[in-house]
C-alpha cells in the first residue's frame, strides 16, 4: 500500500497532547487584532480541547501519522 498523505493545513491547526487529547487553535488570530483588548489577544495563544467525536475522527483521517499519545 502507498503511504497516506498528511493534510498540511490540518497538521498546522491541531496537535495531540502526551495523554492523547486533541487540541485545536482558536480562530481570528491573524488580522483585525488592533481593536481587540489585550486580554483577548493573550487568549488567542492558548489551545482548546476538541470534544466532538466526529471532529476527532475527521482530524485523525487527515493527519494519520500524528502522535496520538497513550
């Protein structure tokens, strides 16, 4: 069987923790940030856990070789 290709845009937006949780980045980080408060801009740096089983399954298909933890 040939190797599966990694979807690069998905690989940049999602990552797995050591315990196997899937984390996602937040939207709205790239532009129009001048009018946002300092607190909101700092919150853009954190990542959120993905809770939806459907999203987890879809991301796993798009990045098959990502480290899934334990």
